[in-house]
């Protein structure tokens, strides 16, 4: 690479889902004002022939399409994404989310401002399955109550170690597919086993426990798609989401106590926002969930 060349940022899309939404995601990468990117789509054996045909027709050396030999599942496909990364920074982009044209510009400016950042969260909005901007209660809480306060308009908030862990265990206000990571960090800190629904929070907490740095740049450059048929919504209704979340909060409390991080440990013990989330979801779980889902939600709200 020439001395004045800009290293491409790896954008890797683990794919399983609606092909048209994937194609829209890819178009949002092509629309970047910063052309220095490398896109890899990892097809986890989705049964639709239109997907390989679509990528076969793309003539751009920055784009790679690969299809796994067999279905790996969510966590293993994320690990495959990390293995394939070549650049210093990596985005594991959701296959139904959208980058705004200046996404990479904002990521690069944040890297310049906070060069030791392990994780970068840019400004994100929520869209539904039709692409309409929506503001569900959970997302109003994320932006209004949980996201860190900043000094001045457009300022970047920086959280390190214990402050990062305490902020995230109070309530996970990040949007996983919008994050840019230092690749070396993801190679050093692996996903925890047995937590497929909240593996993102567990990994981010492990980065914090390792002394990691989170930079939050509020400039809006990402659309996160939230829809009722998501895997996360289904696991709320059958009880798995809150069961796994309670188990992880116990783990986080133990890890924080071992490091002497009393604020983090106490926040994990009380888990106020997590309980309120359960309370907010309870009416829907009662109407549409299983008996196991109802029991898990009630336990999540009231159990110590």
C-alpha cells in the first residue's frame, strides 16, 4: 500500500434472511462517499439461488461473496467474519440494515479523534421492515436515558474500562450492526458460548473488562432495522431472551466484583433497566407468548 493510501475498512455481512433487504444493504455500501472499503458477504447457506446470482453479476474487486459449505449459525458466522477481516478496523454489518452515505467518513473521523478506541458507535436510527423511521419505547430509552452525556453538540463521548462496563450493564444502548471494531480486539476477545441472543452484550462487556475503550459519535449515519419477526422478538415470547439475560447479569456481577468494580457489580445486581424492559414487554408476552415466556418474563421482573 502506498504511503498516502487509505487502508480500506472491512465491511463483512453474515447473511441469512431476506435477499432483497441484503441487496439494499449492499447498495448502501456502494453509496459511501468514502470509497476505501472492502465488502465480504458470507452466505450461511440461505436457500435462495437469487443471492449467488446477484453477486456473480457484480464486477467490483472490492466485493467478495462466499457461501459456507454448511450452515454455521449466528455465532460461528460472526467468527468467520472476524477470521476473514484483513484491515485494522471491521464492521460486522447486519444483512437488513443500511449505512448512510457518510458512515465511513464518521468512523474514520472518530478513529482520528480517539485512536485507541476498540469500539465505535455512530449515531443510529431505527427503521421498520418497510424502511420507515420508527421510535419504539426501547429505542427512546436508549437515546434519551442510557446513551452517555456529551460535552457540546457533536462531541464524542469516550468510555474506558469500568465506565464502559457500568454504562452497558445499566442498559445496552448500542446497536451491534452499526459498530466499528478494532479487528485485533475481536481476535483477542472471543464470543462467549451459550449466549446466542445476547452475545453482543457479553462480548462488549468482556472488551470493557479487558480495559477497552468505547467512542460514541452521535452523528446520524446508520439505520437499524427492527421488525416483529426478528429472532430477538421470538426469544422474548418463548422465554429464552430473559433467561439468558439473567444468567449473564449474574456472570457480569461476579466478573466486576473480582476486579473490584463495585459500581458495575451493583448495577448488574440491581439491573433496573433490565427489569423495566421486562415490565414493558410483559403485556405482549401475555398476549402472544408461551407459558414459559410468561414465567421467564415475570421472573426477570421480580427475581433477585
